[in-house]
C-alpha cells in the first residue's frame, strides 16, 4: 500500500500535467514568474527571428531609480539557437 503523502504528490503532479497540457509552452511559466504583473512594453523585437522578443517591466515612478534584473530563460542554449 503506497504512503498517503506519496499518493498526494503523485495525484497533484498528474493534475498539474493535465491542466497545463493545453497551455502554450511558456505561458504557464511566465504567469508563475510574473504573477499578476503585466509588462510595460511587451514583445519588443531585439533580433530578426520571430522568437527574439523581450518584455520590459518598469518599477512605479516613485520607486525609481531601481536596480536592473535581467532574466535569461535558458532553453536550448546548448544547441546554439
């Protein structure tokens, strides 16, 4: 008989997989990272490829100057794309 904690973890993993199966590749990931924030500038191109886009999130005016945080999503870097 499996342990109840292991059963709960397996059930949650299966449920998450089923719920996220209909999402686009990064949509669920982005919503987990940014929460309910929306970018001030969305989909700005930085190169010729259609996927070379960046979103910019700016702090409120009363909190400027603010530190700069750059987030690199590391998918496929080993393939040189």
